[in-house]
C-alpha cells in the first residue's frame, strides 16, 4: 500500500461527495492502480470519476474513455436482454428454457423456467463434460451445459450461477432473435443508450482497454484450479491460460 499523490478526475454532485471520498481512498489506502465509476440517479448523471493508470507500471493514464473487463456485470446485462424480449412478448419468463432452446431440456432440465435462470435458481451451474478452452468455443460450451444434470431440483433453492447463466440466456436470445448475445446487446441496448458496454469489442475499442491486475492476496483462481471443488466444476471449460483475463479472446470474443 502507499500513496501516489493522485487526484481523481471528473464530476461529482456535492450530494455524493462521500462516493468521491471513498473512490479517492481506494488509491490512497487500498493499492488501487486505476479505475472509473459512473452513477446515474433518476436518469441524471451524478457521479463520473476516473483516476490512476491503465498499467501496473503506472505509465499509461486512465482516462474518461478507458475500457476494462467488468466480469459478472455481464450477468445483469444478459438478463436485461431477455427482459427486453419478454417486454416485447417474444419470451415468457414462466416458460421452460427448452421452449426456446430445445437441447437444453435433456438430463432433467425440461422443467427449468426462464425465470429460474434469471433468479439463479435453475441448478444448471456445472458443465462437467466441457473441455479446457470451451469458453471460447461457444457451441461446445453450450452442448456441455445442455448435457449436464441440474445440481438441485430447479426452483427449490438458489445458487450463484458463475458461468453458465450467460450461455443459457445467450441461447434464448439467439434462438428467439437470430442474433448472438453480443450483437443484441450492442444493437438493442448499448448503441440506443449511448452506453459504452459491450460483450465482444471492436478493434478500435481494444486500444482503450486497461489490463486487469489480479490481487495477489485473492485465492479465487487457486480455488478454481482445485480439482473437484464447486468453483472448479462451475468453471469447466475455462482455458488454461495464466493471462486469461487479459487475452485477446476474452476481449474480442462473446463470452457472456
């Protein structure tokens, strides 16, 4: 830890000065390298801050337009895509997923509702037959998910769906619209709203990406690698790449 005499940039409504203070503290006291935060309240932008650097060597400045991997934010955006289709009458949240993706209905998953997936209650959290690297082979990963039995009786309890949820929702979107989840999000959500969030970046967008720097005290990936652990099973299909979060396939590919 240590201070780098860094002052954050951007705008903060005085009513949200505590947010700016905490953001600044991340750099002063919590070893933050670079970051950005933007908050809207009732359609009004009240916080838009950024600071630090894009790289661990602190050479490239983090700017207003810097892009970074947002990991599980994708879950909510994919869920939003399905809600948009539901709002248009194209998807029924109380219909089985197999109504839209027939292959999913095998191995005891025929009664899993779209609502169960949205609420992390579907039990389809593992994909034991997926091979390393299948995350970047969309059809192979989806096939492994379709073959898998649910880990519990769907709808009876909840459990965080680490990886599979994006593929399941992506298949619903693809079968209903003919568009991949990344294309749907870009065309139906990001571009209409002027939002800079996408699954699958363009060549131009790649130049704005800040690499992820892992916290050495975080043992998450070590637990993922432990054979037989729930995290290991939930991450079946993960490529064996120590630089996974920064590889070009993560950035350009549609990994929901």
